[in-house]
C-alpha cells in the first residue's frame, strides 16, 4: 500500500461493495494510511483505512466497533467508514463554514479530539461529524497549534489564529464578533488574541545575536513588563527601521518577532498601496493603518520603504501626498499601540522626515552574518537532521560568511538530499562537502 506516487492508485475498484447498499466511486483523496472515495447507494462518501489505523481510532475512543465495516480486497485487510460529504471529509479539503452551527460543530470536534489525545496531529486529519471527532492519520512531526487549526478552517485556508478576532472577521465576514467568541469557546480556547509573549520562553533569533538582543531590550521587555515602563512614561515599544542588503535576514527576524509576540500583523509595500488614481494610494494607506489600530496591539511592517516613502524633493504632487499621509498616520498608530517596523536597503532614498525620531526611534543596521552567526545557524539547521560529527563546518563558515542566510539553509538541505539519494543513514562529510562545492560554484544549468 505504498502511497509515495504523486497520483496514488486506488486500493479498491469503482463499484466495489463496501456494504450491500454502499458502493465505491472515484478516489477523492489519499494519505499514507487511508483513502477517501465518493460513494453511491446509501452513502455519499466512504473512508477506507488500514486496519491498524482503524484499531488506533477504536482504542482512543474516536469510533465504536459498530461504526466500521471490515473490507477485504486481494491481500489487503481494510476498515471502512461511510457517511455524508459534510460529515466525513479531510480537514485540509473542507470548505469554510457557512453558518455558526457548522463552525461550532467543528470547533467542538477539535476540543473533544484533543481531550482524548492531547498529542493529536491534524495533518491530513479526517473530520467525522457524526461522531463529533477528528480522526488523526499521522503521528509525530510538527504540531500545528489548535487555534491555528481552527483559524485555517474558519478563514478558508489562511494560517492565522482563531483567537485573532479582527482578521478572522475580515476573512469570514458572515461571522460576527459574538459568533467568533462562541466558536472559540466551543473549541475550548482562551478568549482574546493570540497567546501573549509572557507565556513563552526566551526570544531566540538564530544567527542574529545582536538583533535578538536589541528586540529583547527595546521591544519584548516593554511588551511583557508594561508596568515597569509606564511609570517612566514609556507605554509601548518605539518604531524600528532595519537597514541592510537583500539576504541579510531582515524579513526572517521580523517574522520571528511577530510569531513570538503573537500580535496580529499587517504589511505595506509598494504593490499593496500603489494606485493609478489620484488620492487612491492615500486611501489605501489610511485603511491599513486603521485596520492595524483596530487590532492593536499589533505590528505594521513596511517593506522596501524607499519604494513608497522616497524623498519629496523634485517628486510629483502624488508622491508628496503619499509621504504626507504616512507622516500623519505614523504617530497616530504608535499612540494606539501599533508597533511600526520598516525595512529598507536604501535609507538614503527615504524622505528624512520619515526617519526622524518620534516616528522611528531606532534605525538598526543589519549586516550579512559573520562566521560566529553562521556557526549558530548551521548548528540549528543540522540539529533535527541525522549527521556525523566530523562535518567540515569551518570551511562552510568561511564560504557562507557575508552571504545571504538562505545559502546556509540550501547547504544543509542539499547535503541531506545527497545523503538520502545515496541511501546513507546520516549526512556524512562527503555529502556535506559535495553540497558545499555546489554552493560555491553555483551557475545556471539547463534541464532537458
């Protein structure tokens, strides 16, 4: 029952009798240990699973013995579960809910599943509405937080937390704030926005020690301990601009900070606010700022600032209006608990009024990673991959220092790929050296 092919073969033929009144149709979806078929007769869909997987569901209390039908085809011994398409579906394929009752049913199933199996993984999990559970199909691997599992379902596939009421409301406009609160409660999740940083461990920014320390001192500590700072008139972290060449890790650092804080995030770049119409750009800018203020505390990221906040000297009236709109909005947002983070590789092209203290108090230069930072990054990237202890990390540090951090990710991934292709049990020195060589001599190649 190897499911490694991109187009898995059905285990059962069309028209196979699951029961005397239920017959298989075409294959709808497949995982390593299950297949989902359309059905005719007294059901619209049927789930067919390896008997060992079905035994796990019985053992954990997700199903009862009478829910399952034993199926034999050739040398395969399988178990089948029949149902309706709205009551039996793979989570990743499910459309967003059409009403509050549908959303609450799925949220309740999520809570009940985690009650029986707290370590349940929802990758390829199957919703069984008639029983009120999700049926896990995999064990181990990365775990997705329950609030994100629910958020993806409510938003139609966007990886956001169900606790982020503002963004969920924008993506699923039929859900009122009261509806979202009810669904979140049905899932057994805490009310409010995403988990605050105070409930997490230390903030870690692998390969960027100085920037990690800056964020800890100037952003995170103020967010975690507001009472310490409010007595001195400091009520919220000040705006930050990260300056550095492409590939230095600016975006990576900002994404990790947002993830750690757990605040809703918004972004502005030239493509998102640009408009050919007079006043159109200003209206888009105002809308993003208003959304960020409504969701506060939140983070507003301005990427490639030089593209839409260039100096006004000699520019068109249109550009002057854009910059003026930002200058009006930035202090309002900061006062309403919106953390402003800008990124650029051309600070000299930005209008000086934008970078003035009071709008962005900190302008931080982010250089390419040096040898020590590369060493930290390589150790982190290799940690979860089986590897020998004699890898030539010193040579890798020399090659990677001063280069984009993505090159380190490529190096470890390529070394892992070469080791797997050669059927090795670990990344050995030869695989690592070969990957490093391909990194050092990168050139375009044709594939015919």
